[in-house]
């Protein structure tokens, strides 16, 4: 079998070695192949390893020189609020002064400010803004992104966000996986009747499912937003419709959102800054992914989730950017990786697992992406570094040199092509 593309002169391939969720110490057990090549055909990896790749050559094979750099799987950012209108720099001064986020929300800011901007933005404006963000992510080595709605809080605008994400998935190299987050906040028009809005969210879920606009449903389970009872009602309705479920849980207050996520077999529980030790123990015995968002803690100057304890307890941990206009206005997943080491005390190998195979598992994509393996999609990143540790150590710069998506070269020498 001949290859369409061969990547050669690879200093080292570093990848999770199984298409399974990695928990606990397994997160440090990566495969390493030095002086390696990768052979690609029809968008899939047909072989990789050390040695002679000549048997895969033909007159039409494209040869790509990795220039003695390391190669890793395409990065996966499994928690973003990609599609939104406007920005929130006008709240930056309040954050610096230490005004709590929930106080900003009560003043009509926070999520509600972005809701207004998103409602007032047309499809084209949202599309171009989100496309620019996807381009930034691609240049950073991200090849798969989860994108939530949640800035409409009415059917029309939530659908508009999801339709933008769907169109971006069709035209952009990055795969965009959509999540319906109608229960992100309580809109002002329902502030005195939250139960009525919850019923509207559940009704809208069925329409969104019928129109194939989202694969998952998320709920912001937090004090003054959606309590455990509210969350359970929405999640149970979502599961009946066949959605995967994700939860914003225990970000600010220890409400027991993580325990509920485990009980309801959620695909992921996200944030978890205030998660209890008891619920972490429950998590370690579950298939739910702890999706942690260190850039949010950094930006808000808050505590970081106890990722070290979660891994030591045997949990499945992933890291994401939480890109959004209010609490993490950055598309830079590499920075989240570096924070994972410096602030959460994770080891570089654990961090790589947390942005590749574990989020692939959490998104239901572990058989397709998340590792370099025969038969998998050729989502491959060439990093301008001589070892994995350097990527985590040298922060504030983009280490990505080249990116392949489904076997196609989409970034070369730090430029989208």
C-alpha cells in the first residue's frame, strides 16, 4: 500500500498508546517513537514508527520534512463558548477591583451582557468572529473543538449560534462539535419564573435534536442559576432525547454538581474548582471526565481545580481553554496546558493526555482522534520543540509549526494554507 503523504525526519512521536480513556497513572504512560515517520493514506494513518518508509513511497507521495521536531496528536479543546457576539472588556475594571462574578451577573453583566450582544448580531457577524477564533486555534495545533451555545437564552438565538457552529464545521479544517447550553443563565424576561424557562429549554431541546444541531446538552449548575433539582430535570429530559450530557459543576460553590454528574452518567463535569473530596472519590469510580479549565482560574484570579488529587485518585482528567468573552477571553489551549503544569502540578505527559485522548473520549471520538495510531484520522501536529517538557516550560509563545487535519497539511511554518 502506498501513502499519499509521509512525514519523515521526526525527532520523536509522543502519543497516548491506546484508544481508551486514561485515568490516574495511566495518564503518564505514553508511547514514544524516536527517529520516526508517519505514513498517511486517504486521511488515515496507515503506519508509523522507526525505520525505513520507502515501501510506502510512490511517484505521487508528498514528503513532508518534520525538521527533527517532535510530533503529537492534534489537540482537542473540549470546552469552549466559541460563537458569541461582542466582548466584555468593559467589565475588566470590575474584575481587577475584585467584584465577584455573580455580582456582575446580578447587575445585568456577565453572561447577560453577551446575551444581548449575541441577540443583536446577525449570522454573518457571528460567523466571521468565530471563524477568526477557529483560525487562532488551528495555528495553535487544535484540530477538534467543542462549541457551546448559551448566549441566546431564547430559541431563535440559540439556534443561530448552533447553525453558525454547524456551518463552521462544514467549511473549516477544525471539527466543531456542538453543545446546546440553553440553561446557561436565566434570561431577564424569565427572572421571576425560572420554572417556565426550564420548560422552554426542554421543549427547545427536542427541536434542536430533530434538526441535528447539537450532540450534547450542558447546564450551568451553580448557586443563583440552576440548582441540583433544576439541573436534574433538564438532564433527564436531554438523556431521553439521546443527547450526551455535560455539566458546568461546582465552579464557585460546592453544590454537589459533580456528584450529580456522576450519578447521571454525564460525559463530563467541567470546572470543579469547589468539588468536594467525597465527590472526587465518586468521580474516580465513574466514566465521567473531569474537564478542568485552568485559564479561567488564572483570568479570574481564583483557585485552581485540584487536578493533582483527581489524577492521584484515579479520575479521567482533561484540560480545556473555556474560551469565552467573560472569564477566559483566550483561544490559547497551549497556555491552559502550561497552567496545568505550573498551577495544577500536572506532569507534562499527563497534560498531553488531558488535551488529546481524554477529551476525545469525553466527546465520543476516541476511535477517530486523540492519538497517533493505525486507522485513526491523521490529525497531527509538528511542534517546534525537541521534547515535550519544553512546550510546557517555555510559556507565552506558540510552539506549533505544522498541522495536518485528516491527512491534509493545513498549517505550514505557522501559516494557514
